[in-house]
């Protein structure tokens, strides 16, 4: 026999439980925000002093007071820009094929789907080795901006494909059927209603993937990004360096002055990431307004 | 009286399940044909086979013959894009595109590319007028279609279909999501539309079928139990099951 508990006791227990869980969740948030805040404050304290226009416009130098990040900043913009140009169209195309055209019952489709999901979890260094073997050596592209962008494209394609598929799936079938029932072909249905409605989701996923690519250093060492260069890239077949590479280079030096400019580099990197994510949010809001 | 669509021995399968059994009937030009019957009796499947919308469903197979003028609809080589331009469809739930009212109406013609640009404006107006929506929206043609009420959205969907100049209109319970006033408006509209178009309408409401249609077909468990003039079918049904259904003994 169970003991009978009064309604009020049960209510009190429930409310107490509610409070306890609320506290647990609150503290998890506070812990993660604190860690982030400490990091950011530390970086700002060390780096703000060295951060000025000269720092952005100068070449790297072995003398920290004269060193700047221009080649790395431009290299990052070149590589990420090219990566976007390659990976977004390929990713959207793949997603359209898989979601609209492919026979979903075929073993090929199933195998492909599982593989794409798995590829998203492969460590980035593996893509670096792949890029070195295929792009740099086999295709003889060399350690250039193009090889770097191709490697990063491979790295983020799974993420772009998966988020694009989800965005396309979210378009109501009643809308697609409405278009097809008007005698509009499959392709024009895709360009007419499916893509416009899926754009916010696709762009958000793509830009978040790109901002992840921006921070990658490990695979880029493999495909030949240089730690220290004093020239600017001006074609996709040039050699290059990247912000994370330069920051890594600086942090590995013993002098305190280099640690300070590394922190300044990190601030620039964070601003760049913030700007990209802001773009994602703006694009999403704009396209969403158009759709609703 | 001209036959517009001739259905002969139509059998329809979803995988192993047979949804339509040996249906034969004729759809007459410029008449409204209503299809009635309880849920799951196959009436929606039937109209989906007329514009080949079942192509989108995995494992759906239609056997037999549906001829439409000179075309065999069920033929694999029939151009469904061309077919669906000539046989338009209005769905159960209004499904306007997330675009402006103008863009909704001109959606089809802009993508078919067979109407010159200078005629678009006239087509927009005439389509909205035919769907008796023009006076309600003429001052806000560039607003989103979602700003309209449910009944207006459904008439917009009708206007959108009319703009592609179809010969036949398939309507799958077009008023089931609407209130009585919006329903009455659409029923009035159908009366006008049949002068120019051949209409096939699936409806849950027997009163609606009796009010608006010239011919009625009664479906039950995938079979066409009875088909004939609406007046005759409702006053002197030949089959016991039809009589039971229309007198409300089941369904």
C-alpha cells in the first residue's frame, strides 16, 4: 500500500524540483559564459594596446612593434571568399539533387546520405591530408590559395549539404504541389518557390560553416599555408598565410611582445567572425521578411 | 453534349493496396461533375489521376485508360507539364505562394513563357475578375497573399489556376477549410466558371453536390457505385448503397 500524500505536499515537492532544475540550468549557462568572458577579457587586456591601423596595414615582421597582419587578413579573405564561391553552389546543388531528384529508395541514395552525415564528423586534419594528396600533389595545384580553398570547401561541404537539405525539406509540400499542378516544371518549381523559401536556412547554415572554416589552421598547415610571409596574394595561384596561422606562429615565440600582438590578432579574428555571423543574421531576417 | 474526359477501366494501386477498382465514367464538357463518398473512398485519388499528380507519390500505379481530347493521360510519354496547364487543380487547403498577389496569379505564365509580357497585366485583371476577387484586392496587388482571408486565398488559388488558361478544373474539396460565407462565394463562382470550363469537384458535403453539380458520382471503397445526373441520383438512386449514403444512414 502506498502512503497517501496530500495535494499540498505534492505541489510543494513539484515546485521545489522546478527550482532545483532551474538553478542547475542557470549555473551551466553561467559557467560557460564566465569561461568565455575570462578569455575575452584576457585577450582584450593583452591585445588592445597593440591594435591600431598600422597593425592591420603592416607586414609581419621579426620585430613585434612593427609587425602587422595585412597578408594574413587578405589571405583569410581570399581563401574564405573562394571557399564560399566553391562550396555554396556545390552544396546547394547536391542538396537539391538528393532532396528532389534522387530515388530515395535506392541503396545509392541511402549510402550517400549516411556518408554525408559521417563526413561532417571527420577531423579536419584528415581533410588536410586529403587536400595535400589530391589538390596539391596529384592535380599539381601546389600550395596555393586555390588548393587551400578547395580543401576548406571539402571540409565544410557536409555541413552545408545537411543544412540545405533540412531547409529544402521544411518547404511545405502543399506549396511544391501547387506549383507543379500549374504545369510548372520541376526545375522552375525549384527556382520559383522551393529555393526562395529555403534561402534563409541555406544561407544561415552556409555562413556558420564558413565562419568555422575561417578558424581552421590544422588542415591549412598540411596544404601549405605559410606561417610567415611578407607579400600579398593577388591571384588564386599565389601562396598565402591565414590569420589563425599567423596567430599560432606568434604565440609559439618566447618574447612577451609577440604574445601581445597575437592577442591583437585574435581580436581582429573575433571581429571578423562576429561580422560574418552578423551577415548571416541580416540575410536571414531580410529573406524571411520577403517570404512571410 | 461533348465528352471531355473518358475514363475506362481505371485501376489504381498504392503499393499493394488497390484504391480504385475498375472505374469507368465520362466527364462532360462545361458541366460540373461532383464526386461524393465517405473518407477514403478513392475520390481524391481519382482526381489526382486525371492530372497525374500521383506521379509524386512513391509506389502509386494507375492502370486502364483516361483519354482527354486526343491525349491518353496515363501514357508514360504524356508531357505532364503540358497536361497540367490544360487541367488545373485547386486544393483542399488554400496554398498561395509566399509572394505578392500579383506574383501568385502570374506565377504560372511567367514560368511557362507562352504569354508575352505586355499581356500580363490584362491577364492578371481578367483572372482575378473571373475568380471574383478583383474588387477586393485591386488596391493591394503588391501585398503578400498571406494578408488575405482564407476564402480570399482560395479564390486567389482559383485565379492563379485560371491564369494558365486551363480547359478543365479539378477541385479537391475546395471549401472544406472555409466558413459558410466564403463557401457560398465559391459556389456562386463555380456557376460562372462552368460556362468556360469543365469542372470536377470532390466534396464531402452532399448538399453542396446537390446545389452546384450537373452530374454526380458516388464512390465507395474504391468503386464507382453510381453515376448520373445529379437530380436523378439524389431523387431516385438506383443502388441501395447510394440511397443509404445520401439519406445519411452512413458516412
